[in-house]
């Protein structure tokens, strides 16, 4: 039996994990969960996912920090080529939080998708990133 493609969802909202699992598991993906940035980075090393779906706005380490660390920190060198799909909803005061889409793309995320996510669009983006 071939190995299942693993997708790690890093998001502090349990409902997002439920929705992503309902969308991707029927497509034969194994969906793994982490609920904050630190746990997400640990699971990258432990599970070696094929793709990461990463929320931006989380308590503690936000998604841009997680992506930056993954892509640039030497200790994650072997994992830096894992594609990252940023999946988030920006609050009205996003500029006060110093978070922007441009900042996210500068952190070398491969793609960006806004919540609420269209199921077909999520599947398409995941498939496209896994082909690269």
C-alpha cells in the first residue's frame, strides 16, 4: 500500500481542522493537526508532511513567523522545501497587527487562500502545490 500524502494543518481554530479534513480526507489525503505555531513546527519534524496549510493569526507565534522559521532557520533545512499554503481571514485591524499578504509572500509561502475557503478551490490549490 503506497504512503498517503500527509497534509499538516496549523490553525488555532478546531472548526478549521474539521472542515479541511472533511474536504481533503475523501481525496485520500492524511490530514494532521497542530493548534499553534510551536506545535506545528514540532509536527513538521515528527511527521514530515508533504504540504502545510498554515493560519496567519494565532496566539503566540503567528503564521508568518512559523513560515519564516521553517524556510530560513538552519535547523529546519531538510523541511524548508515543504510547500506552505497560507489560509486565513484578516481582521479589520490587520495593519495594526503588522500583518499583510505581502509580508506573508516575503516569508516564502508558496500560496495564499482566504477563509472561508471554497472546497473546490482548496483541493485545486493543494493538488497544484503537491505537483511542484
